[in-house]
C-alpha cells in the first residue's frame, strides 16, 4: 500500500510540474511595449498624433491601407491646389509612402518582441510498440505484450536560464531602435519637403522677375519704334531692342520650365502619384527685419549630439547588441526537457495477465561538450565593437554636417543683414529715371539697357539671397535634429 501511494504521489508531482510549466508559458504574453518617445523635430503637433490607416479617398495616391500609418487626417488640409508650408509638411507626413513604409518597421519590431515573449510549445508523442507482426500473441504462443504510449515534454531552458527574458530585453531595445530610425527618416523627409517648397517659391519669384523684364522690354520696344518714326534714333536701335525682347522671352520660357519642374518635384515629395497641373504653394520669401543670429558651433554640436535621431539610434544599437550578447550567452546552457508519459499494456490476450496502465517521468539534458554557442557569442561581442565604431564615425560626420550648416546659415544671414538695404531702391530709381530720360530723348538706348540689367541682377541676387536664407535656416534645423531657429 505504501509503495502504491508513493507511486501515485510521484505521478501527481510530475503532472503538477508539467501543469506549472504550461501555466508559466501561458502567462508570457508581455509583448505590449511602447517605444521611448523622442523629442519632436518640429514644434507643434506634426508628430504627436497617433497613426491611422490611409484610405484611397484620402489622397490621389492609391496606396494600400496600413496598420499604423499617418499623423494628421487629410480633411484638416487646406486647398490642395495652393498649400502653405504648414500644409505641405502635414500632407507629406500624411501621404508620403516612404514615411508610411518606415512606420511599419516599428510594427515589425513590436512583432519580434511578441515572438520573443512566447514560450516554446509542449510536444506530444504517441506510439504503439510490441505489436504482432507474423502471428497473433496468445497465452500459448506468448509475445509482447503490445502497448500504447503517449507522452508530453516541455523544454525549460528558456525559464531556468533566462533565455526568454534576454530575448525580450533585446527585442524591446529593437523597438526603440526602429522608432529612432523612423524619427530620423521623418526628419530627413521633412527637410527635403521644406527645401522643395522653397524651391517652388524661388522659381515663382524668378519667373515674376522674368515676366516683369519681358513687359519692360516690350514697352521699350514701343518707345523705340515711336522715336524711329520721328527720327530721334536710328533703325539699328529697333534691332537692338528687339534682341532684348527675344532674350526676355527666352528667359520667361526658361523660368516657366523651372517652375514646372519644381512643382512636380514637390508633389512627388508629398507622395502624389498623379501630377496636378493646378498645384501651387502659398508663401513668401520675405525675411523678418531682424532674423535670428547664427548659433555658436559648439552649442550646435551639443544640440545635434542630443537630438539627432540617427545618433540616438546608434546609441540604442549599442545597447541592443549588449543585450544580444547576453542572449547568446544564455544559449550556451544545456536544454533541459522534462517529460511525462502514460503507457497502456494489453497483456490479457498476449500473456494471460490483466491489462495494465502505468506512467513514466524523465528528464532530457543535452551535454554541451563541444557546441557551447562559442561562435555566436564571439560574433555578438564583435557586433558591440562594430556599433561603437559606427557611433564614433557618425559623431564625426554629424560634426562636419553641423559645421557646414552653421556656416551656410551664417553666410546667408550676413547676405541679408550686411548688404545695403537701399541697394534695390537705388537700382529701381536709376532704372526709372534713365527710362524716362530715354523716352524724352535725353539718353541712349544702351544706357537704358544697362540700367535695366543692373536692376534685374540686383533683384535676382536679392531673391536668391532670401531663398538661400530660408534653405539654410531649415537645413540647419534638420541637421541639428531640432527646430532651434524660426
């Protein structure tokens, strides 16, 4: 009786152990994890609202829906044919397929975390052994007896040696890496979109200048023809002004082509698959009377080191590789697999004894004599060193980018603040007075053309300086990873 009771108690302990392991396995669904939020690149609510699925009706670009994909609903956008800078940025965040594709990397990293949080599945085995092959088993011709076995096994190394926890720690940092990489792509896409926006404004301003010059040359053409009729100038002046008119017409066509190209490039940057011929932007190149001064180089480098998402990503990759090393080290431990089995022996017909049921318990442990995961551990150590070198290399590259961006902004800032603000007014005054004198017969045509050329070049330089200022300002913000100038 005591032996039978001890045997039953051992069986129940085996069942209890297996149930406990299965219960632990069922409680590991801890994959829900939000990545650490990074500082936004722009002030405002551009990057603070949750992503929502994209619909075909939202934009002209027919894109497939995505699990987590956009930042602002398109219904908040103004007239799609004439967008402000704010609306351009919002549409880029809403519709740019590259941003939407990059957002899926976070979902994929979260799925990897989910996978890492799952315990291995138990294994069930069944078998029938000692079955009669050439003749039946009887009491007179005994054999077997035949038996049926069913068993359950469940690996436990993930729980005993921290393999699951190490994998989850590694995967959690992977989610943060994906979030940092996504933020860096948003930074770059916003910077490219803003640059394309100001390219359109610059092209529009230069086209307006070319059309103004075209109208001026045509007006001078009429004045010159009138003077030729009364004998005030020779016929050669007509040919000269006619060449000026042709040059102005050619410049207008050139500037129109440049504007079309700039608008097309901006629409492509916004993720539009269909080019809208009525598309335009609303804005101005005008700069405030006192634009913000350039930051100090060391201050700018400090900001970039703190806020650049690519730097943050590389730091996280070092942390991820360290967790990866711990994960590989846990894999050096042996696999421990307890198993519990049930056996039914069919004895009555085979040997004349009653049929019997029994159980069995066991433990499988692989002996790590040769493979102790040495190669993967060594590889993980190498990845840590590699990521450290990559971070140092990125530090050097960022310092060069910041230095160049600060210098570009300093030059653009100086061009607007140190040049004579009365220069443009003087060029306009000289042009108008000489043109009036020519109309009255007091000045030759060559002086009028020279005055117009001086005015045109002055206004063109002023326009390019304004455009260069805005390009440099936003490029500096993007390089620092933070909107420090507005």
